[in-house]
């Protein structure tokens, strides 16, 4: 007997939106006050964010990954681990600037057969805004897993264009809460 997806829990997950340091960005000056990104030093000259091409080539996405209890005591613990695994970055390479107050949810694509579909209905994502301390892209050869085969800087709207459809609404919500859409 199969458990209906609606009765399954969401998988706890973290997601990192990376920015570069820059000053005097005209677009950023238009971001409403009292949002996380109302300060220009959180985004680069074109308000770009870091995305990675998944190794299965199913789309470009922000670095993300599951919270592994009890190893990860908090979402921040999971974030530090996932960033090291996926991007090869150490905590000294970036700053965590903010965590959204509430998680963002999305449902898994039921046509995608994977191990999580039997256990979870989707993901409960804790979104973090992180500032990369280097002008260079992360060196994926330092990553400890093969989640991404490429990374690049894109505009927030381009991040939406590259994401798989079932995550799109979550990306719109997260980027909106960050003041980027």
C-alpha cells in the first residue's frame, strides 16, 4: 500500500542565496527599505546571485540540501555543511547575513522518481542570504560532492528561468522576501 503524498511530511532543508560585495548599485537603491537587501553592499553591480548547474543537468539552482538530524543541530549547521559539500567553501569564505523568518515550502515533482518521494511530500526550506568574500566564483574542485558541475552569477529573474518548474513558486517567494523581485 502506498502512502498518499498529502499525508507525508516535508523534508527539512536549507538554501543559500549568495551575493558579492559592491557599492553604489542603482537598482539596489530602489529596493524598499526594511527589507534584507536595502543595503547596496549585499549585492553586486547587477544584483546578481550565484546559481549552480546540477550534475544531472536538470536545471540551475541555489545551493541547498537537507538538514541531517541529529548531526545538524540547527539549520545553520546544515547550511555550513552543505556549502562546504556543494561549493567547497569554508566559513571564512563567506558571511551569513540573514535567515528568513519562516521556511518556504514546495512539493516534489511526482513524475520524478527518487528516494525522497516515498518519505516526503516536498521540502521545508530555510533560506539564508550569504555574502561571498571573494570576487571569484567558488572552485568546485574543492567541493566534497558532485552536486554542481558549473556555477555562475545571474540576475534574480534569470535564477527563476533556470530552476525546475516545481521549485519556481518557492524561488519567487524567497527572492521576493529578500527584496530582489
